[in-house]
């Protein structure tokens, strides 16, 4: 186990190099000179273009720029945006917010999704089962931005239950609505997985035995059925946590969440290479760790899986 | 487990099973794994109404995509007007000259009303079917091919190949598809088309398929018949293609239908972000939904209709996937 | 100043919460005026794209802050007229050499005096480095010491006469020079700036009506200003301070405005244009602004060369666009159809006096006829494309415009979206773009010379069409040096007559300020430049 973790952590190094290189080349491939954008509709003189390109190393060949960036990173400096802000600071500012949002979304999935899945599983074929299937499937068949707008309009403005956008400091209460929207996207999976798992577990001998011993449903369901059904659900939620950190761009934009996705989108529009590469690389690293956690979770939750090597 | 055990009639090549009362002899209890998965699944599917509803709906959608002009004669992109300008148009639409057509409700010949640009909503939905469906299918193929190939190699060969491919998968998966889309759509600016946008969506979506196939391969390769195959000297590669892969594919087929749904909504999201297909060259539901955001408050019908088309199509594919999943999963079948 | 309002451009995601707010507007009837106005006014704002240094700030957000922290030689009033701020007098006999005298006793907020060197050194510094975004202002306008640009720190022909007097020698005579001096780039800098420009960009020290508060600039969240009690100029702060709040999208800012969470916004998001007046009542603001929008076709594009065919096709396109309809339906009346090449809020606007401006009228019959005449010279094939950047808010009007062209001319016409602004400008700049493209101009200072000089003079920086006409150039230059505004405008109107004949850009419409303020503030006014005039806003605590 220990060596397995060490090995996976060491794999992080080539992943880091590979992803920075890949992302760097991707940003490099986007046509368009970021310098020209800085002047709006005015066209700068060739001298100004040249001077600014030199300032941001845009005149250097691709590999040189890449190594300049890497050199900075190894000194703990993730680069500076064209606006002169430190990327470290931007990440320190935005990352906690995104993390909180993702956490909240996962929590909502855990509570609502698992509960709905449990009821569906226990009353298989009942009205609730069918209703849950249709509602959750409808939720994934709607594009995220439509869902976000409708939620913002209905709950934020018509009903006034939430602030339509996230206020300064991003308090937890403001994050609930965007978290619900994010949670809705994965809800179908959580409900289906829980349901299937509950059905399977319920048929096990130890459950029948528990009932046979005369234990009440109140005790059997949470202790025997639910606990043993959580393996696939937990791993799915862990994976989703990773995805949420990476992919909340649209939702963050609509609800004005000052998070990583929002910042990344602006950086892409600015062609801000150091910022894009740093943000995405951090996301890759986070994702790699989440995946490691998932794999370890498998081992912890299911004793049949062991990591020997 | 329910009271009935899974009992299945084995194929009998000597005589008809019913002949001579041998049926009872042939009826052996078999383990779920060794039965013919596909045939059983089909038998099971035939009896499910959800399968038929979704399949018929999908066939209908495909028909609309192939022959849009059967359903509407109104061009989706030409003759879009913001206001009624002259008597000819006024007579055609049955409203006075000067009426604002942009975001207008239904008029004779235009059952679902007009978009912000004054184009016919119904016609745009019908003509957009092909684009949305093609994007969904092409993405699914790209994801399935890449995911299967890389997942199978990783799972079967294990070791450093496994680690290498899976870490590549981590990288690709963590790259936000908005970044990928901006890069790819910018590079192919002049000839943005369905294939390009499908590539932008699909090229970075394969890792989850690969992960699933890999874990399935890991399970299958422990099974006796794979060991047997290797034991009798069949090459590793050959074993993989003829024994491991076919038996690992079921879950991929299932998640592909969900992925197809995801691709159709992803196309919508890319349009919303401004890196989708150009709206007045390609009709697509995603494009129309993205544009309809502008007038959501004043003309909700412009948003609602393409959303309904998209949701129903996506729902049909997901339901199909659900039923196929149930049919392929012997446990679920047994307990039904 | 850049034309793309950054807030709108950055809001690619923003495009749309078409939803926004019904009936959340509470009506407390304001503060009752008069009384004490010590409240801090909050302003919807975006993170500036550059450090807050006059020589390096060319977008709305940074500009708005600098404008309230610094006092230039002159300042602009709401109607676009100007008056002296830090200067005592600005005089010239020949419009080429200007003598500028400063008011006595002015200080920066760090206590150091504002002297003629504060201006001269700041300008010299700005001119010395081409990596500073506003360097070209000085290089273009002011003559060089010894005749040529040497890139050093004293290359401009500026002379300090005494502590409060300096002279400026211009590259060519300009009667409107004092008008330009109110623009951000000409602000003075204290000596402490040169020690550490980077730190200064994070916490500027100015001489204007406000100074940075203790809290200062919290990146990504807010920037806070308090009144500068030492400022003795004409723009006295009437409130207890300014709180610039960062918003990622216009939609979010608008939602907060309607619920009184922010006091002043710069712009209403497109999707709320149809309802902002009912949401805000008499707190809704709609007025003309110095924004000119057009599309441009480079003369290197096939069928659009500088010849008879190109002229016919440009005129046909112009006649084919129903500006009236697009501004009223797509823009909900928040744009005004263009009547000439400048803007109604700029002095001298008089389309009636310009020959040939009827080429802007919608006339599909005439358009078709002109197009056919051009076809007789060389037949048209293919699709007319109009390029725009998809990260701005342009798709609606571009689609409506190409539809109008398509319906009038009976040719195929489509919008060509570039994913981002940088991509579009790069192809425009490299002259590789193979389509018409959207162009626009937001005036830097209220003078027709600003737009005409930058866009259409032969070889000028932003002449994206590569337009070159000797008659226009001559008329423009004579206009620049004309001693009175009336005479100047006469030349400029003649010059515009030439533009109408050639149509280097096809004028579409003028922008307007569509904005509003909360129930908590009063005396909110927006200037000619679309900026809210913040120092005079009042708010009770």
C-alpha cells in the first residue's frame, strides 16, 4: 500500500511536465496576438507590438517560452498575468471558493441523491422509483446553462429564496443555488448507482439474517443495507468532485462565483498563457490526486482489492 | 434472490429442442456468465415497453434528420425579417405592415413562432436535427474508439503501459473542454464544421470510457477462458482481440448512450460560450438555445421549443441505454 | 480609449441572464437631497487589465479610477465641454507651441507639490518606452527634441520654464490640443513614482478629488477611495468615498443594482434592455454616447478594391442595411442609426451639412441596382462575410445586419465569428482577413479630430481599411489647424463628404449610455464619455 502510494505520487512528476507542455502547446496553437487585444480597436505601431511582445516573451520560440515558464515554476512562481498580477495570488484567491462550491455540490448529491436512491431501491417499481428516474434523467438532458438560468430566475428572482448572484466574499448561503445546479447534473448517476447497489445488497443473506434476527427496518436499512451500498456511490462522488473543480466554468460565470472556472474563462479570452497553463496544470494535479484517492478508496472499501506492487 | 433460478435452454444442434420430449434433458442450469449475452439481452429487450418507445423515437429523429424537408417547406435561414416591410409579406403572414416579427409568437404557416432574428422556429428545429444528431454520433464514435483502444491496451498489458496511458488520460480529462474547444475552433476557424466541433468535444472525453473498459478488461482477463487461450499458445494480442475485448464491451455500449446525450448538450454549451458552429450556416438546437437566452424574458417560446427537442432526444438515448444496461446485466434481469 | 467596453467583452459568459429581476426594486424615494452626503457610493466595476499607471491604462475600469484619483490640466463636463482643472491657463499664439501655467499650491496626496516637472517628467517617461500602451499618444502629438525620436527619457520637446510653467511644442499645429489634455494619459505623476512604478501601479498617489483608502485595492474584490481633502479644484467630492466592486458580468451587476446592492452601474446588459426602464423607473439612464460603430472592408479584398466596382459595392451594402429596424428591434432603441462618421455628442455634429450622407438611408431597390452595376464590371460570386469576435456581444446585430444585406441584395451573407478579440484583431492587423469586419471607436477626448485622424488619414495607426485619399488628408490637416471650432468643423464636414463618397468604413449606428442607479443615491449624471460622474453623486450615510 505504502509503496503503491509513493509510486503514484512519483508519477505526478511526468504528469506535471506532460500537462504543462500539452497545455502550453495548446495555448500556443490558438491564433491571435494577445498584444493586439490590449489596444482595443486601435491598431498599435509595429514598435509598440514588438516592445510588448518582448516584455511578455511572446517573441521567443515556443520551447524557450516553455522553459522560461518552467524555470519560474520551479522557483515557486506560477507566472504573472498580462495585467501584472501574480498567478499565485489569483489561485490563492479563487481556489478556495471553487473548492467550497464543489464540496457543497457533492454534499447535496450525497444527501438528496443517496436518499432518493435508497427509497427507489427499497420500493423498487413504485411511484417514487419511476418519478425519481424521470426527474433525474430530465435534469441531465438539459444543457447546464439553461438549467442555471432557469434556477437563477425561478429561485433567485421569482421566489427570492437565494441571492441571484454570489456576493462579495462568496458566503456559503450564496453558494447553495449554484451548488444545486452543479449537483443536479450528476444526480441521475448517484440515484441510479445507489438504487442498483441497494437492490443488490438487500438480497444478501446478511440482510435477510438481520431481519430474521428481528431487527427493525429502522436499524437494518442504515446499518446493514446503506453502509454496504456506498462503495460505488462514494467512488462516483469522489470522481465528480474532481470534475466539479475542473468544469464549473459555465455555472460559475452565470452566478458570478469568483472561482477558478470564471478566472480561467477570462484568461482564455485574454490568451494569458502563464495564467491558463498554471490554472489548468493545478487542475490536472488536483485531478490526479483525486483519482489516486478513488483508487485507494476502492481498496479501503472493498477488501478484495489489494495493491501489492 | 427470487424463488425462480435462472434456467435457460441451451442451444441444441442435433435436433429441435422440443422434439421427443428432450427439452427437459436439455434444460440445464447455466451460470449467467457463460450464456450468450447478446441473444439473451435481445430476448429481454423485446419485452420492454421502454425499449420500444425510445427506439421508435430515435428512429423518428433519424428520419427527421435525413429528410427535413418532409416536415417543413420553410427555409430555416433565408427570408428572416425583423419587421414586416411590405404588402407581400403582410399578406403572407396575415399581419399588418410594420409588425415586429422578431420573437413573435405563432402565425399561419409558422406554428412555433419566430426567433430573435425573425427566422421560423419550427423550421430551424427540424433542420437542426441533423447537426445535433451528427455531433452526438460522431463524438460517441470518437470517444468509443479512443476509449476502447487505449483502455484495452492499458488493462490487458498492465505495468508501465497501463500507468502511462492512465496518466495521459488524467491529463486529458482534467483539461477543461472549453479550453480544448477554443483551441480547436480557433485553429479551424475558416472551415468550422460538424466534424471539427465533434473532435473538439470528443478528443478530450475518452479517458472516462478508457477507465471503465480498463477495469472491465482487468476483470475479464482473470477469467478461465482467457487463461486457457494464453495457455494453448495464442498470442497476447490475438487473445486480447478475440477473447478479452468482446467480453468487456457491454459497459462501454451502455455509457456511450449517455455520452451521446452529453455530446449533444455539450454542443449547446459551446455555442453558448461563443465557440460553437456559426449560427447562420449550421442550424443546430444548441445554437438556437444559446441565442434564445437573449430573449428569455420576453419570448420564452424561442428557448423552450429547441430545448424540448433536445431534451426528448437526449432522454430517448438515455432510456435506450438504461434498458440495454438492464438487459445486459444478468443480475438485474434475474430479479425483474 | 479602447472601444470594446471591457465589461462587455469579458462577459462572454455573461451574454445572458435574460432573466433578471422583476419587481425587486424597492422604492424608498432617495435620500431627500440636501442634507449630509457622507455615504460611500458603490460602483459596479471590473478588475483593470493593467497596473493603474496613466501611461499604461487604456480601458474603462482603470480609466474610471484614475480619473477620480488624478487631476489633469483640464477636465470634461458632462456635455463634453472642458474647463481648467490643475492648469491656470493654456495658451498659444500659433497652435504649435503651447504655454501651460499651473495653479499654485497644489499637492499630491503624499504631500509633495504638483509642479511643471510633475507633468513634463511623466510625459517624457511615458514616451520613452514603447511597451507602455499609451506611448503613441506622445509620439504622435508632440514634437521631438532635436527633431527625431531617440527613445530616451527626454525625447519630447517639452521645456520647464519655472516651477509652475512649461511649454509644449506640437508636431503640427492643432487648435484642439487643450481638449485632449483632459484624457487619462496626460495626468501628472509624483516623484515617488519613479522609485517603484510597479508598487505605484498597485497603489497610485494622485492629486485628484479622491485618494486610496486604508483598505485600498483588494484584487478581485474591490478598490476603495476616500475624498482627498487637499484637493482644491473644481471637482470637489460630494460623497463620503467610492467603493468600486468587482463584477464578472454585467448581468450580475445589474441584478445587484435592482436589489440596491450596488449604487451605480456603467451599463445595462443586453438581455435586460427591454425591461430596464420598467425595472428602474426614473433611475434608468439613456443618453447618447461618443461611440461610433461600423464595419470595414479592407481595399485588398476581392471586389472591394479602390475602384469603381468597390465604390458601387460599398454603397450598395450601405443602402442594403435597415439601420432603423435593427436599432429599434435588436437594440431596443438603445442605439441611434448613424448619420455621419463621428457622434452626436461631439461638438460640430451636423449631418445635414455633409454631402453624400444619404448613402446611409435604407433603400433596397437602389442597393440592388448599384450591386448589379458592380456585377456588370465583375460578377460577384460566393458569400459576403462579416467577421466579429464571439467574446463580445455582437452576434445578434451581426446576424441581423447580414440578414438585411441578404434580403436586400439577394446574395448569400453570413456572420463569421472569431472565438476571441485577439484572434480577430490579429487578422485585421496582418491584413490577412478575408471578410468584412466589425470596427468601432470610443472617443478618447471630445473632438471630431480624434476619430477622423485615427481611422482615415493615410497611414494612421488604426486605418484598418488602408484608406488613402489626398483630398481627405488635406482637408483634415487644414481642419486641425483651424483657429475656431466652427472653422474646424467646416473643414471636417468637407472631409467627411469625401468619406461618404469612398466609404472606407460603413457607418452603422451610435452607441448610447444605458445605465442606472440605486434608490440610495442622487445626482447621478453620465458624461459624454459614458462614464458616471462620480464626484458629484450624493448619498446619505
